[in-house]
C-alpha cells in the first residue's frame, strides 16, 4: 500500500458494508481519503440466514450500526477532521451517538497521545429521523457475552438460577474463553472477526495507536447476531463501578472502560430499540452491583476456579498467551485477587493464582494505584478506589490475612490517613442505581443475588 502519513490525512470514509446471508460473512470497508479500502470481516455462524421483510430491514440497520461503531479501530489511526459516510446517510440522533462513542471511547487514547478530540469528531447528520423500528417477535433465548473472567460467569449462573434460557457468545479465537464457555454446558456462538490486514502495516508506519471502546464494538456485533439468530436479549456483565474513571490531575476524569459504563449502555440500548428492533433488549445484568458484590457472587461457586481468568495479558489483539492464566503483575490480577480475598477461603484463592499477591512487598505500587494512594486508578477495568480500600481494611481485621506484607503495610501506613466511615464494606454490597434489566428478569435475579 502507499505510505501512510497520518498528519496529511484530512478525511475518514465509511465506504460500504454488506452481509451475505448465505455465508454469514459481513464486510465492513473504510478508507482514508482516496486511499485503498480497509476491509474487516465478521463471520456469524449458523448460515444460511433467512432474511425477509422486517427482519431483513433490521439486519441492514444493525449492520450499519456495526459499520459505524467498528470504524473506531481505523479512524483512530489518523483522527482526521472530516468524517464521510458513503452509500447511506444517518440522522441527527445516530450522529450524536457516534460522536459520543468516539469522543468518550477514545478518551484514554487521546490522553496518552496528547490529543484533544473535542470538537474534532463530527459525524454528518444528513437523513431525517427514521420511523421507530417495529418489534420482530424476537422471543429466543438471551445472547450472553462471555469473556472468560469472573463477571460474565456470575451473569451466566444468575440467569441459569432464574430459569432464563441463554446462549453464550464470544468473538475471536480465544481458547481460554472457549474453555470457559464449554464449562458452562450451554449452547455456544463463536463469532469470527478479522481486522483489515493493512491496519497492522499502517501501525508500523506511525499511525496513532491506543485503547479503543472494544465493548461498544462487541455490543454492535452481538446486536447483529441477535437479529440474525432470533435472540431477544443481548446481555453483558458490566457492573456500576465501570462508570467511574481515573482522575488525572490537570486533565479531569478519563474512563478506560467508558463503553462498559452506564452512559454507553443507556444510550446504545435505547438506540437499538429505536432503530433496529423494538423488542431487542440490550442490557448489563450486573449494572446494579459493585465489583465487590460481583466478587462475592463469584465466590459462591467453585465451578470455574480452574478455567476463568481476568488477566488482561491473556487477551490482546494478536491472540493470547495462556501458558498461565494469571500473570500476577497487572492491575487486573491485583484487583481480582483483592476483591475475592474477603469472600473466599485463603487456600482456595492462593490456589487459583498460584501465589499470595498480598504478601509480595514488590507489588506495593500496583496495589497503591488500586487504593488511589499517591497515584490514580489504573487504566484498566478495575473497581473504584473506595472498593479496594474497603476490601483491604476488611482483610486487615482478619487473622489469616493481617500479617501479609501489603495488608500489614496498609494497616500501619495508609489506614490512619483514611476516614473509618468510608471503609465499610456493607454499603458497597447492596444493589443500587439505574439499570436496563427487564423487570421480570430482575425480579428473579435480584432475589438470587440477595440470597
């Protein structure tokens, strides 16, 4: 391909998108200016798909939504000031949603690259508002995103206990996720996604790079999958802690996991019901729970102890390195260990991780960041600082933990500087806040969580 000069590029184009019902392969094409097409493919199992009438129209709308959201992977390479959509037009509400997804979803990316994207991202609104989408009679089981970590497994077991039929779905070739999915014993849907090969060459030539809103992309993929396969719900496992970002001095709040937060869920779920299918419900089952409450739920069941991993070093765009399920060095490992410790027998937790992370003085800086002590919350999907502080305070009062190096350090050096009233765990374990869980489902699941 031609040389990529990110600073000379003025236009990003959504060139075309298409879906072949006979093969289940969707093509998403993008380009910078008049440059060559960047073509991504998403492969949905179960083809051929019978798409007629309202179902065919819904599939087209869901495909275009995916085309728009997935474009963030390519747009970020140069962040040009002009966005163009070829082949179809979008209305003002859709343009506003995309502005929000790109601006907030690229918040950490912009911060790390020293960019200010405010006012730069403007999707063109050139169509009138569409008529409200009709109901499609989507009464199939729930399509539940499984990620191989504790959160989605808590969702799956809660829905199972509530008698909700479900299919577990994931995107890509992760063997770790497949092993967890197989362990559930539920029907599975493994969707393939291949980024445009040229993107990796562009990156080698100096494109901007960094974190993107992956959950937003996966959400759009599963919405299209639900339309194709007749599932009536798309369920994620994002807890209320995901709505809070890292407070950066001089910058303000930057949320690494913005597309896992309530603002995205509310805006995206409403958009899906308005424009794709009135009876396709997108929600996170864990939204009313804190990370600590989710950890408590996970600890109730040892079914997945030898299968799950929330370690982000196991998941990256070119595959995984699952020689060991926990690196013990990343913020996710640190937080999950700390969150589970109050609710799980110590020998069980140490067996899961292979060692006691709280008895390693060398890990103090990582845990300090979780506590928001002399550092900001890490750019990772971890709980709020107050959750980490409350968990550590609880451990400091327990004989089996209080002599471990980092717990002892917390008790002697950090806790005296904190307000004891803010270290209570009980208030953090209560379900609270807004959510989009359908009332009949929440009635049963809420009782399960409270048991």
